C-alpha cells in the first residue's frame, strides 16, 4: 500500500489536530496509509519514532489543542547533543526510505519548512503545511493557529483594561512574536491597547515614557501597552535587552521585555506600572472555528498534491482560495508587518 509520513514540528499551535485528521481521512480516501512521525524531525533520526494513524485514531481530535504527534524543535541539519553540533539529516533520508513512505507532509513554521525545503532539494517528496501562531510565513495570507492566539491575547487585553483602570496603573502586556509583531498588532488593535510596540519598529524609551505621562496629564487614568516579546529599543538607547539562551534553530529564548519596560517606565515617570507575560497561554487549548476550517482545507490540499505527485510545494491561503506555492517562496524570509499597516494603527495610539 502507498504511504504518507506526517509530522508536526516547531512550537505547537491550535489547529494541528484538525490538520492531522484531514490528512488521514483524505489519504485514506485515496488509498494511502499514514505513518505519524513523533516529536517532529526528532522522530526521523535514529531510532525512528512513528505510529500508524488510521481514520479511527483521528476521530474527534479536531477540537483538541496541541498535536497528538507531539513536537520538538529538533533540527536534523544541526543537532545539539552533549554540547556538540552535528548534521544528521542523512538519517532522516534513510529512515524515510526504510519506512517505505512515498511522501512526507511536514506541518510547521519557518524552521520546520526550511528543513522540508532542504530535504526536497535532496530528492525527498515533501509537501509543507504552514503553521504558526506568529503568522510570519511568506507566501500565505494566514497560517493556522494565528486566529486562536490573537483571540486569546485580545480577551486578555480586554480583561487587563478593567484592572488597569481601577488601579490607575500602567500595564504592559507582552505577546509572543520573536521577529514579527502580527499577534501584538492585531490583538492590540482588537483589544484597544493605547500603544503597540513591535519588533519591526524599534521603540524610543523616552517617547514611550512621554506618551504615558501625556495620558496621565490629560486625565486618562491608566495606560495599556501591548509589546511583542521580540520588540527592541532603538539603537544607542540606554535601555537594553539581554538575550542569552538559544534553541536548536539558533533563536533566542525570549520573554521578559515587558518586565524591563515596566521597571524603566516606573523609574522614569514615577507611575505605578505592572507587566503580564501571556506566554504559552496563547498557544494552548481549543482552536477557533477559523483555524479548524483553515487547517482542514490545508490538510485536504496537501494530500491532493501528494496524489498529483506535485512535490516541493507548500499549501497556502490566498484571499479565500487554497493554492500551492513553491516551498522556497515560503522559507526565503519572514513575513513582517508592512510599515503602512503600523502607520494606520497609530490612529489608535492615544
Ligand atoms: O511558535 C512560535 C513561538 O510561539 C514564538 O512566538 C515564541 O517566541 C516561541 O514560539 C516560544 O517557543 P518555546 O515554546 O520553545 O518556548
């Protein structure tokens, strides 16, 4: 029987199980077996870790957050073990062949799909499905996971308004987004944050403090600032951000900018300031209807591409249509916020 290997890599996000279910059901319609690879790329290193996925296995998983296949940030081209870094991607290629898989569907963000792209250049039949709460992948209008995450962040901002108002405080809410501010800008706009700080536009600490003070002086009792975890102060600023730890893809492990900003604002303005890091709350739990349906449509399209033998592609949302694009287009660079969109949002920074 023909077989498809399926893996989820990188940070989890709501909607992964809806995609897994769609892939398994569509594959079964075409007469494929699906071999689920456990723990992302780690499951294709020696010894391989897989489990068969039947239509019965995926019944009623569409509303469950996370991924039944588990995930990791393992990078087969740069594996870190006992302080050593090694290239083990040939194990992935060998194991895929030994598993007798005709194709691999990789569900992931920039890093996972970057590995998928490299493998496709080595002759592996790969299809990518774009996933990430960060919405930072090129060549698709939206990734699944983003909608759920911004709704969680928006609800959090709504709640923070009332407590910040009551205590007449400055409140800084830190939202995920390492290199891009999609989540922070969308949740900030939806939740009516008074100021939104994103990685694409370095902030000036003196201007942020002036903004806070201006609001206070004009009788607005409290200020709510949404800041992306990857936001950075302008070059040459006396306020600096320390980042030390890195994951297997070389990304800094973030979290903490809001705390530093809160301290700085309190020191400079004398106004009582608190911070909240939403962190992994934004990635957990039930996917929204939008993410479930987008995931389902991506899963179906991915299996259709396998059936057509159209490899090295990523499924993508363009307006309302599900299309396919070269994997290379998706991973070339991150999709950042167009400056014009940020300029438009400034209408609400008051
Ligand atoms: O999946 C992307 C992301 O959510 C980033 O926004 C965030 O910086 C990172 O994952 C956190 O990763 P981890 O779960 O490895 O701490």
